[in-house]
C-alpha cells in the first residue's frame, strides 16, 4: 500500500517543524537577549525570571520536538498499516508529554501569570485528553486486527 499524498505532505511539514524547533530551541538564550532589549514585559525586571523562562522554554522545546518525532514515526507506519502496538505506545507517550506540558504551563501561571500561558495550558490539556482518546481507539483497532489475523 502506498502512502497517501496528505500523509506525505504532513510528514514533510513535520520535518520542517523539527528543523525549526531544533534551531529555535538551541537559540532560546540568544533570542531572549534580543526580546528583552526590544520589549520589556512586567516580569523581565524580576530577579531570576530570565533563568526561569530560559529553562522553561528549553524544556517546552525539547518536549515539543519529542512529540513531533513520535508523530513522524507514526506517519511512517501508515503504508504498512497504522494499527500496531508501537503506535499505541507512541500516542501514549505524546499524551503524557502534552499533560506534562499542561502542568508546566499551569505551574508557570502560579509564578508568572500571563493570558497566553493560561491558553497554552488549556490547549495542552485538551491535546493530552484527545491523545489518550486516540490511544484507546488504536488499542481497540490493534486488538481487532490481531483477532482478524488469527482467524485468516
């Protein structure tokens, strides 16, 4: 079975996201210098904020890259049949990443509350819950596929 065109396009977009994500994550400390020199937000003058936001953004960047890499591996399985146990585990890892990011964003709100941080927390929470829904759907599909393979 050949890979659908939409899947290939999505995979190439995800490759671009990985390249941009690596570049952005690696340059976070330098970009913050530029950001703070151009724009001063209410928190940038606080002691320790710069270190906190650098570490926070680096962790978010690495977690996002991990989730995108898992999606790329899931897309590679489409021509062979996506309903395999490896994809169930990959979706589970993505769900855990999203829920951990949601917790990080809400934790950041306890220290430095911003509207965008609250929105990010909600989006990651919804993404994590949706991903765990996909986990249960794929788990059922894998069970049906294995049952059908045994009966043929």
